[in-house]
C-alpha cells in the first residue's frame, strides 16, 4: 500500500510539473488561438538564460552571494523573455494576423527550431547548473502508519507548490483583470476584438510575455531538477498529452490533465511496465489522452465547439 | 529571364566547383582523410562534444608532430545529433570525399548497427572503441568492425568481477539482486546477454529497467528500485540520462556507492551539476579516466591550445570523454602507421589497407609511453580474428570534485566472453550469409 501511495504521490507531483509547461500552451492558445509549438524551446531558452546569467553575474560583478546572483539572473531572464516575445510578435505574428491556424502552427514550429539553435549558440550546449536552493534529499512521512513510511521528494513537493501558486495567479489574471478579459476577447475573435478597440498587437506581446514568464518558471524548476540542457525542450512533448486531455483553453484543465497524466504514466510504468518490457510511460500518456478524447473530443475542460450549418 | 540565366549559370558553376573539390583526383597524395561523425547539438551534445574535441585535437597533434611518416591527417566533421538516420547520411556524404574515407568512427551503437552492412561493400573499417556490437570482436565474421579496447560485454563482465570481489568472491553473488537501468536503444540493450549469462553462472537475480530516450523521466524507474532494493544498480545511460539517474537515486535515497555506470556513464558532464549528490558514484573507466597529467595532454596544451589552435575549451582537455576521443584517434593513427609499414611509408593508404593495419596493431607499453599515453592505458594487440585487442578496465569513483581510480585493473574473462561472441557472430553469419574468414584468408 505504501508503495502504491508513493507512486501515486510521485505521479501527482510530476503531473504538476507537466502542468507548468502545459500552462504555456494554454495561455497562448487561449489568448491568440495559436497552438504554440515553441513552448518547449522557450522553456529551454529561459532555463539556459537563467543558468548562464547566474554563473556570469558573479564573475562580472565579483560577488559571491548566490541569492543575489539568482535574483539578478531571474530579472535579466525576464527581460530576455520579454525581448523574445516582442521579437516574435514584431517579426512573425504581426504578419500572420487572420491567417489559418495551420499557418500559425507552422510559424511556431519555425520559432521552436530557431530558439533551440540560437539558445545553444548564445548560451552553450553543455549541461548548466541552476542552483536556487531546491532541497534534494527525500523525506519519510507516515512512518507510524506504514512500515518504512512513505518517501516524499521535497524538490518535487516545492515545485508542485510553486506551480499551484502560478496557476492561481494566472486564473486571477485571466478572470479578474481587464487585460485578461481583453486576452480572452482576442482569442474568441481577432476582428471583433479589434473593432471594439482592443489593440491586437499589444495583446499578443502581453500574452507571449506572460507565456515567457511561465516558461522561465518552468525552466528554473525543471532546470534545477535536470540541469539546464537541450533535453528541456523535449519536456514540452510530455505536456502535449496534458493539453490534449485537459483542453487547450482551460487553465484548470491543464492542472487536472497534468495530474491525470502524471499519475497515469507512473502507475502504468510501475504496474504494467514489467509485463510488456518496461519503458512505456511516454507512449502510455498519449494513449491515455487519446482514450479521453474518444469520450470528450474537446478535452476535459475545453470549450465545446458548436457550428451552425 | 536574365536573372534566371544568371541563377542557372551560378548553379552550374557552383556544382562544377564543388565537384572539383570533391573529385578523387583532387586529393593530395600525402593526405589521409577521416570523416568525423560528431554531435555538438541536441540532447547528447554535452557528452558528444568533448569526445569530438579530443578526437580532432589528436589529429591536429599528429600533424603538428609531422604527420604519419609525413602523411597529414585531414578530416571533415558532420553533425549526427546521435540520430541513426543522420549518421548514415553523414557517412554516405563523406565516404567518397578526398579520395575516400580511411575509416569511420560513428560514436553511436545505433549508427554502427546501420553501417555494419555498408562497410564491407564500401571497404571502409568501422572503428567503435568502447561501443558497437559486442560480437563484432570476432573479425572472422565482422571483417570491417573494430570494437577496439572494449565492448559492452567486456565492460559488463568487468563490473560483475568487481562486485564479486567486493562481496568476497563469485560464490557470494548467489541470491544477490542486481538491476540494470538502461537506455532503451541498441546501446543500452547490449550488456543484457552477458549479464544474463553471468546471472545463470552465479545465481544472482537480474532485473531490467529500460528508460526511454532521452532519459529525463525516471521517477517510476527509481520508485521500482526503491521497492525492489537491489544490492547493486548498473547504469547503461548516455547524455542527460546519466545525471538524471544519479539525481533520482538521491531523491529516492538509493546509495550512490552501490551504483556502477558503464564507461559512457562516468564522465564529468554526468556528475558535475549533481554536486554532492553524486559523491560515491562509481563507473567503469575504459582503461583511462580523467588524465590531466598525461604527457600527451600536456603536449596538446603546449602545441595546440597555447597557440590558439585547440578544439573546444582548454579546461576540458584531459577530462574523461576528451581522453576517449584522443585515444580513439590515436589507435586509428597508429593503424595508419602499421599499414604504411607494409604498403609503403609516407604513402596514402586505402580502406582495405587500413583494415590490415587495424588487424595488426601492436601497441606495446613502450609504444604507448612514446606517444604520451604512459599510465593512461594498457597495450593493445589485435589480430585478424580478435578485433578488440584489449579487454582491460578499472573502476573510478566521483568524490564531488573529480574522478579517482578506486580499483585495480581487471581483464574481461575470455572464457565467458569467447563462447558468447562465437555463438552470436555465427548466428549473424548465418543470417547474412557471410562466409567466415579462415586463417588463410587473414594472410592476405
């Protein structure tokens, strides 16, 4: 029983981390109708920026205060992600207003490859350390209830907590602020939003900036776990079944989807894996998402699309 | 119309120019061409780049030493990103350049599998120092493959010998639990056959846990390890999979002292960002470890990096994977020297002649010392039948700052390996309808 609970908790915490990346997809889709294939590349770019600036700043300023170096690196990385967002809007999206969704998707695919390459050119292709003081050693809980107790990974726990905070902040931003409402209006209909005076270009810059910050938070957490290196861009592939399952337009959907996928893949690997040779968790996540789609094509929390014939 | 004509004319000129550059007649007779299949981008770049830097630096050093009897090494690098399809594409693109490739080193077991059938047709030796197909040690069947200095079977065998020694003998392995965490690819699967054989011989239990590429998600794997509580974990990872495994071991409380990686899971990129969490982690040293004090390293720094002609960061010279690249280039260079001894000193050799050189390598300690490899590796003697040449390895352990040797030398037990090699290669020969070479064939 304790092992099952450990696997379940491990899955839930992994799921929260997937949700963090999935949020980036949802934000941009919700606000611009664009499926941003470059989200993984943005996570990588942001993580590399954070890792390298936290290494370079102490060298440049001759300081040895890790906390200050991290604060400065985080601030600079936010600026870097804002610049990336502005450039994407200025050089790519502005020219594709009212184009087909597939065109925009292909554009983000191009952005992904560009960011992957440029990120490694500027910041290097080694594994870089992000040390934000995340606890690495595990803790044992409920030792009096279960023999040997239940092992909790403190790092995952802290990461899940940060993810939850970010989700709450984003939900408030979308629901309670005028900018959030403007973002949703743009997502519903670009032309209608423009006709009532919502500045489309500015809104797109804002949403890509918000997605950039989400990517930075995800990059710092994943980078702290795995090191800032190229494979972070593949983390986005782990978030794809989450958005398929949760629905592309729902922030809570990204969270619930993440938790289901996280738990599903861990339980499948541990309990089904041994019967089929193991290594099944990646494709099992996609299969799980597809099974959900059979019953709810719009995803768990996605908006049902009804067109008049 | 005018523009179109201009474009056509420019294209024709460009094709003509590039054909002139790549035409066989264009190569200089005193140059020996080697394709460099490397990966400096993608998920495996942190491990691929140092190897490529060492490999290229040794060829530069050879030229700085005056070449091989005056013959200069030339090379062209092609990015494979550790992908088999791109590796094959690189091979096809480069094999005919500069008069033809002398030998190729794919640095990927997947690419090696793909090239194994092409090499005999193109007559280009495939050197796979420390990787590739383990049964390709049998040169009678695998006439063009050279897993020099070690195979995954020899590596796994040494690891089993090491834990047996720690436990107090092979008989003490009975009832022990060993788990193999491996990259779910041809590379990661290679040691399974040997470990299963050893498990049968000594009565230990072997559990297999595959990890999907690139290996960043291993939580479920390590939860299973926590549940099964194996006595030892062997790690057959590459790239980010290695550091992730060590981090997950830390997160699940598995002692790093009981973890043993293969020689591709025991370099600086695998541990440096794990910090203290990697302290006590062990890995095989494919003969060499990190060798900052080796004579050859000092020579590279002096003759290349001090003059701004080195490849990659100066501070990585002498690190584990850099040394692997250096050694990989050294054995091929020495094979060129051996081949020249038979086919003409100071002359360019062909792929077929290179094979003869590789099959008659005799790198004794004196030769290694003269090349600057004293203390770095043990002698290598190949034959037409034995394409490995040496099965020595040792174990090194990460102390939080650097790798230190933590065992004496071991030699893979040929009494265990040989029957396996013969059986697997005979099966391959039957499948591919290959007539094994006889001792008589070897003379030619």
